[in-house]
């Protein structure tokens, strides 16, 4: 082929168009020039067939077997930002090429060796032609339907069958959900924002069955994934605000007026799109209260936007809006002092005082230190001098003084600063190893229950005296056995019952748990679970390690700065015939459909399962989530999100509309519930059984209309990522079978599996892996148009992708692993680490040092961009730890990183090939 460079000389020059070599500029170094395993680099094989990609497994036949996906060539946006629509991406078949003959050296880092690389024949035109070919009567995947609302993936009315044994492209995990095909003129305005974006609310199916029987026949779940806030601060993702307090609601179902109502009687009345009742339009609905003149109702935010926030009038308040209250319960035991927790926490609070929301000057703080006694701190507003009052009665802890324990951040700023600067010295010589944190929680509740607020617990010691006393329950003999789930249950009923009491009095609890030994996360996490809080776990934390101190300080500061909502309730309403049956997430279910949040966090998601009680006769249905809350600044508001979905009687349309990310999120919550109520084994089996059930249903009900795939494993193309996500979930640290996972670590993972927003949850289950040593020139640098750092294409999570001379980043949102191959070239090690060779690279938790060259800067940019949640439409405070892992280094660290390669076979479960082969056998024999 004339398009290829000569290949008889392994030292032949790089292809035409390569950047000239030269230190400090856009240099091209042959980081892999001495490697003759041809075409093995992840970014250098774009469009070329792999040789298998997965380790051979027993009972895994070669014919018709699963082949790993080629390195992806199509990138996906995480979805449109609020108020924007985008064309659906085209999925083009990857053109399979014959690899060049052996002997041609590996490309230098920063160069692609794919079909579009300089020096190769230009195949892009042919690829495009093939991508646009329409085979049979099906439209091209991603072709827009005639009538759609909002941006999304492929049109949900078209079903495409694929063979799951064919290559899997990890880039498809970032594909948007199937497009919602609403009937024309469904909304009263032509606004592109009339339907809820998937970042706020998405459904497991985007076409709703007419009846329960059809849903049951499909075997698909019907649930909503809800994320009311998409950032820690309103300014980062603002939504339209209706400030005139004119709130029109249905008299019967109490839903809020929205883009899907219909107006009657010359616009004087409106018909509810949920229950069909006709309501009067308020007189002030068409009045501009700012300019005191007639207004155009069609410009009102609630008729143009699916996500809107109302400023609530007086009747929405049971009492005056509460101020923001933070009560800090600080562990001052020996473990907390010697690990540096007390000093780091006090310094972080001190430096974050300006970040704590206090616009209305009503924010109040309180401090209680805890060891074998309770140490209250009183700050006099006039003298601004802090004084300590010790209470040693743990059975019935009392308030030592009636006032000055909760003080105004504005009025007592000087006294607060004085206290925080002295805390470390006060307890520097403490040898007290006891903790009465349970009693401290009761005392804290007594202190703030009349107002409500948030108790923030920072502890490094197991509560071992007083109320809520916990025992050392960790038993390594139980790990990996059927009795392991007993370690994941609460060890003292105090924590559940106390959490319910807190919820009733608008008190939320956040737990920051630090320990080098057993902390009983299973018990303590009950407090955040029922009060709308979160559990943050820092195993083996020490302030002496700079990375630990910086991680906690940044996360804690961001946590304090978040604009949480107070005394909130959330209710989900739907069209008549639909009912919210089960709720998942951190809150207290006060009644059948009302979720109570003493404080509504910004970094969590929720799932609501929906039941079909009556036959649906409308051609579309609506869901409306309303969150009534008090802002940090004392304003009562209602955030309303309206999602509209078409109905259908067609099983193929239901399957074509299914959203794999929403389905995985739903089953993640179900798996956590199963693990806690039954066993880890039953949770894993339930995932496998559900996947098998869906594949059998698809084969029996829908595959008969598609021919030519009997030898493979047929499924609809929009759900092709579901098997790998279910496999990854069953092998996740929270669920996988292992005798090596401490119960604290597993419990903390289960907390995250049941609270993370969908986009972060997907990466937590199925991490991203990037090849860095051969990333294209533009990666690691800002995009000229957007200014965003360009990331390399993600890779399949498979050890066969890890070359022995390569450098890779694996990121699961909680930890990052920088994998260094055993034969990495000295030039690569020098550029990235500033060291002479791979033997000098220190493994473990670290921060990548600055080395004065462009490649080091690009690698650091990729690491920072991968860990940043800005622009992903999620609120998160997490800063992942970075671990350097050498292929020939510390075995335990290497094995930990390898557990994230979910497509590999491991002691905890089968590889991707065996997983799919087993499914195929069961499905074909059913």
C-alpha cells in the first residue's frame, strides 16, 4: 500500500508531518522506539483490529467470541448544558484495517498511528461513506426523528439489534440518552427548554408503556433518576427564578403550572396536564409587577422552562425561615490530635469563614469538643472571648449555659477566630483515647433542635463510651463469606432512632470519619442516611502526609461553602395512573410520597421507582419534582422540574428508548439495598439474573424480527453498554466477592453507590482509563475554541491494553492511578517525573511534581482535568488521591489498581468474554 511508510527498517523516520524534535518545544520523543510489538499503543491503534484484547479464558470459545473494542474514535459530550440543544452524534462503524507488517517502530508520544495519521492512506472518506450507509429499513444510529423535544442520543422509536459479542467501544458510555419523541405541539410554547434536561431528571425508559402488563412483559425497570442541583453554587448553574410570588397550582393534585398545561376559555383557565382538572389562571399571571404594566404571559419562565424556581409567599412557611447553623463536633481524643486531624480541621474552618454562606448575616456557628467528656465553648458577643465549659455527665448531658453556645458568625467573628487558632494547643498533650461521640450528638441535638441546622462530625476514634457505644466488630474470618453482610449492618440501634429524631427537628448530620483502625462506618453512616447528610471516609489519614492534609482541607472547605437548602421536602407527582412506589437516597420518607431533608445537599442524586396502576390513555405523560426549601440566605423557594415522556404500546419502542445509565443507577441502589438486607452474594446474583432476564425477553419478543444473529448475543444497540456496566457493578469494591476488603471500606463504598449523581456514579463503577505516553499532540492542552483541556480518548479497562513501556491514568472519581510500565523509556520517565529511569520512580500516594517541559505539563493537565467536576453538571467536593503504580512495583498497590480493570478475569469474578459467553449460553438455552 503506497500510503504506508517503508516498514523494513525499524529505525525509519516518523511519518511526514511529525513535529520536529527539540527540548522544550512540541518535541517528539520515541518513548516506544525500541518496542517491536507492533501497533499495541492505545492511541496508536485507532481503527485497527486488536488481536483479542482479553486474556484467554476457560470455556471461552474463539468462534463468534467476544472481541474487545478498538480504541474509540468518536468522542461524546456529557450532554447539553441547560437550555441548549445539540444534534445527536453519528455512530460510525469503525473501519477495520490490516495492520502494517512487523518491523515498523512504535510512534513517538503525541503522534497517532491511526487511519487519519500522516503517512497512512486517508480512509476517513470511506469511513464516512460506510457510516452513512443505511442497511435495511433502519435509519442510521443517531439520525434525528421527525418530532423531538430536547437533545439526546438515537431516536427512541427506532430499534437496532446488535451482537454483544462484537467489540465494545467505551466512548459509548458517554453517549446521551435516547431522544424523547413527543407528539408535535405538546408544550404550550415552542421553547427548546420546555422538557427537563437529563442532568436534572431522566427516566430509565423514554417511552412509557400504556399498561402495567406491557411494562412487566418488557422486564425493564421504570424509575426516575433525580438530581435537583447540578453544582455546589447557584451561580455555576443558574435556573430561571419567578420572583413575583404568583404561583399557579392545580387545586386537586397540587402540581405547578408548566409548559405542558393547556389554556382554555380565552386563556382564563388552564387544564392540568397531570390530573386533567381545569383551574383558574391567577389575575396577576399576566402582570409585570416590576414595571407595573401588562405582561406577555408567553414570556413567563414557568411556561418556557422545565426547570424553574419560585420565590414562595408567606403561606409556604410554617415558621420564619431558619438561619444557617453549623455545629461542629470535634474529636479531641489522642488519635485525633496525633494524626493532625484537630489542627487541620481547626485551620480549615478558620480559613473558610469567608466561604460559609452568610449573605443575610444570620449564620450561626457552635463548637463542641469530644473525648471522654463534652467540652462546650461559649463566646461572649461583647467581649469576644471564648471560654470552655466541661460536662462529664454522659447519661443526661445538659447545657452548661443557656446562651452564647451558638453564636453569630458576623457578630462574634473575632472570638471564633481566637478559639480556632487556640484549639490545637489546648489539646496538644492529650492522652485521652475515649470518645463519647454518641452523647455529643445527643447534646448537639438538644442545642440546635429548636432552630434546626447541620451537625458536622469529625472523628478519628470509635465511639466507645456513653450513648451509642460501639464495639470492635471487624472479623476477618467473616470477610468473603455469607456472614459478611452482618458486618455491614448497624451495630447499635441508637444511630437509626436518633437519626429519625434529628429529621423531625430539622437537624442534619454529616460524618467525616478518619481512622487507621476500625471505625464502624456501617453504624455511623445511618446518621447521614436518614437526615440528608453524607458520609466521608478517610482511611489511614495522616496530616503528616501532605496529600492527605490538602485533600481533606479542600474537600472540607468546599463542603462548608456549598449553598445547601434547609428544612426541605421533595415530592414527585405524575400523570393520573402513575404512582411513585419506592424512594432511594439519603433522606427520611415522612409519608408515602414525601421525602424530608433537614438540609438538602448539592452533591447527591435520588432514584424513585414508578408503578403503572391504570391504563394510560394519553399520548404522553408528565412527571413533576418539586423541592420546597429555605435557601442559605433565608428565602423560601420551590424548585420545580417537569419531565414529559411519550407513551407507547410497542415493546420495540420501549426497548429503543431505554437509558443504560439510568437503569444502572437504579440497579446500583437496588443492589445496595439487597446487600444490606440480605447478602452481597444475592446482590450480585440479582444483577446477573436481571441482565439474563432482559436478554431472554429481547430474544423472544423482539429478536424474531431481526435475522442473522442467532450465533451471537442479541440486544438493542442503545443498551450495548448495559452488560459491561452490570459486570463492573458486580465487581465493584462495594459488592464484589473478596476476603480482602475491610468492612469499613465496603460500607463507605455502599454509601457512595447509593448517593452519587448518575454521571459520577457511572465512572465510579466503570473508571476512565487514558493512555498518556502516546496521546495526540492536542491532548493535555486547552482547546482553542472552548479553552477546556483536551483529554485523550478513553480505553477499554483491560490489562492487555497496558503496554510494558506505557504510561496510563485510571480514574474512578475517588482515586487516580498513574500506571508506569516496567520497560518505560528513560526519556519518558525523565520528562514526566524528572528521574533517570523507572527504577527511581517512587510508588504510592503522591502529587506529580512540576518538571520544566511540555509533556510533564500536559500529563498534569490531563490529571487535573480528569479529576475536575466543573462542566460535568454535578456538584461534588471530592478531590481524588493520586497513586503512582509501577508494573514491577509494590504488589498490593498494583493489585488494587488492577481491580479497576473490570473487563479482566479476577478472583472476584469472570472477565468480559466469559461473562458474555455465559450469558449467551443461558439465553440460547432458555
